[in-house]
C-alpha cells in the first residue's frame, strides 16, 4: 500500500519495510511472486474476505458507494499479499475500482485497452516537482472539466513504496502520454500502522479520499473515509490482541448503512456485498 506526501515532495510511498533491492528484483518478471509475503503477524488467523484478524473483522462495516470518478490502482507485485495495504479498502467501497499489477515489460492488456477508451480521462497521480514532465501537469480543475464533458475521470494511483512508484512512473512508457495530477491537500495522515516521516505523508486510501472529495464525489469520499477509520482502529487494536467493544460511533454508522438504514444525506451509500 502506498503512502503519499500530500505535496508529493519527499514522501515514502510505501507502508512496507521490504528491502527495495529485493522489490526491484521481481518487477521485471510478468507473473506474481511464487509465495506469499511473510512478515510480522503473517501467522495470525485472518478473515478470508477482509484479511483482518478475526478478532476485529471489517466485514460488518463494509458499505458500497458510487462515484463518478474512478480509481485504478497500478500495484507493485509485492503489495498484493500485505494485509496492511489500504488500496484494497478503495476496492471494497468504490464499486468501479480496478486493480492492475505493474510490470515494466508486460503492461496489463486490460489496462492498455482501457487507456484507449474515449469514455475515460485518466490522470496519473504523481508529484509535480520535476521539470521534464512539467508540460503534463494539470490541476483538479481538469477533473471537473472532464465531468462537464460527460466523460469519466480516472485517478491512476501507483501503489508501492516511494522508490517503487518512482520506478513505475519512469519505466512505464504507456503512462507517458497521460496528464499528471499532483495531490494538493492540507490533510494530515491518520494512518496508525506505521510511523510516517511526516504527518503530510498519506496512505493510498487517504489519497483516494482526498481526490474523490476534491473531484466532487463527496459521498463516496465520506464512506471511504469512515471505512478507512474503522480499518485503522481495528488493525491497531488487533495488534494489541484487543477487541473493540462496544463498536465505535463510526462503526455503528457504517453498520446502519450496511443494513439499509442510511440516514438522509448519504444517497450514494449502498448495502455491502
């Protein structure tokens, strides 16, 4: 799961402590790793669906939401097996989210086809601090312009450590022609499963939340923000072998929405699958 600086300056784009040299060793091979990522906590009994320890399963709080903009995650192969990856939270909530595995020499065929589909206006989410692609940098107004043209804005988020994301951006020729959208936000991270170098370093889900909110999909952003908070609290409690009981206010709100009892003001929230 990536962690972005809201200004994309000197951020660390990953929540993993995996050695980057080991990560680079697998990116050339167009197939998933042969075995699952093993880390502290890898032997904990987890829910098959949400991947959290069963002590604090997320499933009762999963609510679906619709958004006009879409999120496409371009995920480094090593990220798929990490239970702390927050990219999967986006897919849990936003119904149109798509996840593609990144390989430099073998771009995903479905992604390549979608990038040519005129219905979509894709934006690569990346810093605007280098001059060689300054002509490609756009602001959030470009997202609103796409909506005004009855087209679908797409946020392509590079999901990996900062070094991996930088490599993905630089080594993916099929991304070269796309506009680059840097995230501008005053949000400070609430992610508790790692110690960030700065409070401005946002994890993948937080990046998506801010992009959706700035792009006008506020209902979807709010649902995803709630779900991220529940994930954050539940995972942190599980590390201490503590069950959250009674449920927090956010948990109760999501549980009611999941049961079909959404309050007015949340027309985009639907019962989770």
